[in-house]
């Protein structure tokens, strides 16, 4: 498959991750919404670090900031920091077994969320305690499913 089609598959999967993120849920469940766009982004960072990098992370973070209605750039900064960690250590993280890889991805998503809340605190925005971390266990549990699904998609479309 040529390069433009490969990029098309990557960006389509990122957009599908965003769509999965905005699916309406009951108001009481809002804290348990899994961070699917970050899972998709982190998969592509691990699989194709030469194609999906810091720029993609910044765009995804800005889009998530807009969707959440929060301070623009807060989650983007956290996402870029977590992506930078992945890009520096992607060869090592690829070698981890599924359980350890899920733990690392969970820690990186937690880092992005903590940086977002820290920046909100600096801006004087009200904090809701640790409720923003309630989505983390479900997000970690979804990592093997997202990873295997995107791996199959990458192999079917021969994305390199």
C-alpha cells in the first residue's frame, strides 16, 4: 500500500477513536469514559513511531481539549509528554508482555491526565479531586483489545 493510503488508515482510526470518545453516556458515568483516542494514538506511536509522533499527539490533545471544553492545550501538553516518553522507549515497550504493556500505557495516560489537571490548577480552574482518574482501570483493560484490533487493521491494509 502506498504512503497516502497508509496515512489515511492511521488518521481514520484516530478519528474513529475520537468518535468513540464522544458517544453519549449518562451524566453519572462521565468519569468512567475510557480514553480511547489516547489508546489509539499510543498504539500508532508504538507501531509506527516514524509516522505518528509529537505533532499527531499535539493535534489529538487539542481536539480532546476542544471536545472536553477544557483549557485548550492542557491535555495536549500532557499527551505530548507521554508521547515523547513512548517515542524514546518504543523498542523497549514493544518487547513487554501484554500485562506490563497495559500497565505502562495506563501510567502514561495517567501522566497525561495528571499534567492536564495540574495545568488546570495553575489556571485557577476548579478541581474535582481524583475523579478524573476513574476512567484509568477501564482504559487499561481496553488496551489489549485496541492493540490487537489495530494490529489486525494494520496488517490487513499493510500499513508500514
